[in-house]
C-alpha cells in the first residue's frame, strides 16, 4: 500500500510547549546525538540499536528519514519540548504487520519521562495514523517487561492484543513481546 498519497504534517504543535516535527538530518544531528548520549543507560535495556550507537549511525538514521517519509515507509519525528529535542517518535511499516496497520514507536530522554509527554505525542500520532489511506489499526510493540512503554497504549485505550515470542536483542528483554492494538 502506498501511504505517500497522504502524509502526516511535518510539524504538530501540542499544548505545553510540546512539538513533534520531522527530523532535519544535518541541522538536528548534534543535538539529537547529544540527547541519545545522555539517554544511553535509560535506553540500553530495551533498544538494541544502543549497543552500536555512534555519531555515524545517528547521522545515517537521520539521513534516511526524508526518503522514508516520502515513500510512506516511516514518519519519524523529533519530540521537542520548549525548543529542545527530548526524544523521538514515529509511525512505521514493518514487513510483519498487516497492510492496514502501522506501528507506533517512541522514546524519551530520562529527564522528561513520567510527565505525559510520550502519551501526548502518541495520541497525536494515532490521530495522524488514522488519516492515512487504508490504515485501520495502530500497534505498539514492546517487551513484556518494559512496563513504562506499555503504560502509554494502556492510557490511550489500546487493547493488549497478543503476546508473541521474539529473539531478545537488548539486555533486559525477556523474549516475549506484548502487542497492543487500536482500531479505527
């Protein structure tokens, strides 16, 4: 399915100084890299990419965002609070998700967790997901032991859809994913 027929807005202004905006590869690299650096220990248990984190990998990630946006494969946003990048969120297509479903992901700098930022950002992206042609469902997938990640879809009315085995790729992963689903 070609999602490029409609794309979410590149900038979403929310209340309380919170903005979601499409990444700007070159301009965002220094600040985004620093946010990741400061978040490594917070992210390491759950995010497998942290093990190979580097300036080059961050640059590569950012360089691919515009192309993925244009193709409809992924819509990645910087989470910006009061003008500073504090994390990342996005809607993504995966080969193992049904055509009518997109996956929502998010992470935040540890100094900004517990303040409803991830929930507000996720709510905004769920609304955008359901504006995409043909999308009838949004999923959030996390390891069953990552209770903080699971709190977001629970607050937004997602249903705990299924649990499935996966090969652990990060230190705290148990090998079982929780898949949450919200349908239109």
